[in-house]
């Protein structure tokens, strides 16, 4: 009897081991050929507010469900940093409209950069250069840089790619997104394409109070203070209120002109130098020293501190700066001038800026970490 019991137990054990051997062990990385994994990408058409311009999609990086899913995962995964401590989302947090609330951000070596993390809201529409200084012409090229920046992720792309190849999930997801035939076909170029696809989905919902208030029939209206702020911002009061000169650099619908300006935050005369040359360092044109991209003002109340170096902690300080006319410099934008606003008018401008808050965007589950 004992002999038969031992035989039965042995046969059952063998059967269990056989079945287990036939199943995929998710703890083990996929190696080699990926052709057994279906490649059936589903195209995606993004929805933007009706007033928005057309979103430019590169012909060699069409949007797909699988590409966006992969890009979202890579965006939130610290696997892209040297010590696996930082991800793209470390400096671009959804609840802060994809900023981090810091004047400047620390990298893996706890060294702070010299500029504030910009919001990624509507980043796909920024087609005149990315970063504060415009040094990257596309989202794909932009995504290359933080990984190898010694002050940021301080890693090398070959190391990132090796990690992705050895990962238990990423080879399969690269296959589904880009149709690669094998694990060795994973490249940094495909990785940044995926990240760019996800970032292009970060579009305003069109449900801010501002958007609804300018939409006929919405049933949403500005308060009296917000309306006065709106009229000063866009100079639409017919002379009843001062022109706050805001819309030249922050025009509708994106609340950014996409251009670069010297907004008078540093006093620089001929022969002197800026603390940060901004666009001038990229172009080599000294006439563009001290010029920086005008960021979108959508969700501006969520993205303090302000300016490229985070020097202003509040919107009140920003308004005071522009009301003062800023500091003199040879290439300061002519619209930066003394405004002479009253305390009430400053309060009205602030009230209008609050109407640009889009909580539907920051609460969108599709924009949050998949982990």
C-alpha cells in the first residue's frame, strides 16, 4: 500500500511540474524571438478643445493605444535613471499639472539643476522648441536628454536599453507597440517615441471655468472680478480698464504664444551678462540672451514657483513684477512696462488666472502612474 501511495505522489508531483513548466513565468524575462506575440496596433485620434490648433503628429511616430501605454509606463518608471530612483514623473507630477513644486529640481546625485521643471500640459502643441531655451525641436528629441544629463538622471541610454531588454514585461510591450521581431530590436529611439506618444495625450480638457465661460450656452459666467481680469488680460475693456499686456506672450487658446521673451527679471546693460542666457546660448545670437519660452498659463495656480529659475513663489509676486515694468535690459520685450495697476485691478487679474484651472486634466486617471 505504501509503495502505491509513493508512486501516486511521485506521478502527481511530476504532473504538477510538467504543467508548471508549460506556463509562462512572469518573473523571468523574455529572450530572443518575439514573433509569437501579436502585433495589432490600434490607432488613436486625440480630442482637443474646439478652439485649439491641429496637433502635429510625426509621420514616423503615429499614435497607437499600445505606444501610448508603453510611453506612460516608461514615463513613470525610474528604470531610466542611473540608480533607479528618478522617473520623468519625479519632476513632472500629474497633481501639480506635471511640474514638481520646486524652484529647481534635484537629480540622482542630489544636485539641483538651474531651471524650474516646466509643465507638460498641452506640450504636444509646443512646436517652436521645447525646454525653457527651446533647445529641442520635438518631443522625441527632448526625451533623449534628461537620461544622460549629469545633473538629472545621470545615466547612459545603452544602460537603459539593457535594462529594458532584461525586463519581464517591456520586450512584449515594445513588440505590441512597434512590431519588433526580437528583444535585441529594443532601442532608445523606440523608447523616446513611446514617451512622446504619451506626452502628446496630455491635452487640456476644455472644462476650465475660462473655457466654459467663453462658450455660448454653457451656463457658466465670469464673476465681476474675473470679468474685469479677463478684460485687462486681453485688453478688451474698450479703454475702461488698463491694458495689462498679458495676451501678447500668453494668448488664447493655449495661453502661450510659443515664443521666447526677455521679461525683465534681471537688470543687464550693454557689455554685461545674464545669469542665464536662455535662448541665446542655443542660437549663439547675443540679441537673444536672457530670452525664455513663455509657458502656458493654463493651470498656472498649480505650478508655483514661477519663472525659469523659480524666483517668484506666488502669482501675486508675478503680477507685482509685471506691474513694475521689470528691470532694464537692451532686449527687454517692449510690452514689459510700468502698468500702474491698483490693488483691486491686481486682485481682478489674479481672479481671472484662477479661472484657467483645469482640475479635470489633473484628475484624469489616464495621465497617472500605471504602477
